[in-house]
C-alpha cells in the first residue's frame, strides 16, 4: 500500500495550480441527452455484477462543464 501515497503525491504535483474547477451543468445545456447519459450507470452496474471489475467512476464533461458524474461498485 506504499504506492498509494506516492501516486497521490505524483498526481498532486502535476495538477495545474490556479486552474478553476469544472462546473456542473445540466446535460441539455451542453448538448447532451439526459436519457442517454442515464444508461451509463446501469451498464456499469451490470459489468460489476458480472465481476468484470470491482467498481468504476464515470465522468462526462463537455465544453468545460461536467454533465454526468457517478461512482458505482
């Protein structure tokens, strides 16, 4: 488990400083379909139940704004 602190330090050291955080947006505001994005969670859940992988985090951003974010598993 010594790799986790090293990985975290690496990510923090290369992360841009002073860059504003992404803002959330309704999918329609950035030209995405709410119904189609809603398919992502169930698809990932099915794969987790089939033991393809233990968990996942899905993030969909467009035009610099987050339209979908969900973690499963």
